[in-house]
C-alpha cells in the first residue's frame, strides 16, 4: 500500500483512531468478563458460612461511557450483611462475632484478572483483524 506524503498525517490519524476504538472495546470486554468472574466466585465460594440466599444474591451492574467502562458488584438480596460478615460486628451483650473475609480476597485478585482479560481481548482483536 502506497501513501502519498500529503496524506500521511490523515492516514496515521485514522489508524490511531481505529486502534483507540478497538482498545476501548477490549477494555469494555475485559471489565464485563472480570465482573462475571468475580460474581461467579462470590456465588460459589466456600467462606465458612452457609446462607444460600446471600450467595445467590451477588450480581453486577455495568456502566459504560465513551471513554470509560466500569462494573459495580453488589449483593441485591442481603446487601446489609456484606460488611457485617466481612469484618464481624459487636454483639448486643459484649464481644464480637467472627469475621468471614470473603470479599477482600477476591478483590485482591481483580487487577490481575482484569489485565489477563484485557490482554486476551486485545489478542483476539488483533487475530481477528489480520
């Protein structure tokens, strides 16, 4: 492919624009896939307590704008319990209940999961465009 020197700037700009849109799509894909993985881990995890309603209540809400994508993961059925279970709480007659850390361990893995999902999405994008 030959490009006239006068058109070089516009060609480079169009390539950058195209890659920007593809990278943005990869970010959206990675955010959504990571959120699905986190919800799945929260639903199926063995955290030391057995409450089927609490486990089934985990869900995600995706928000996406032109230059950003994000996901909020929350418990829609027993949301008030998340903090109490994660950190424990004071008992009525003194003392504290046992904490069941179940959100923090998964939260620590999220950056690595996102990077893996983003690189996979980017690789798929590059393979499909060749």
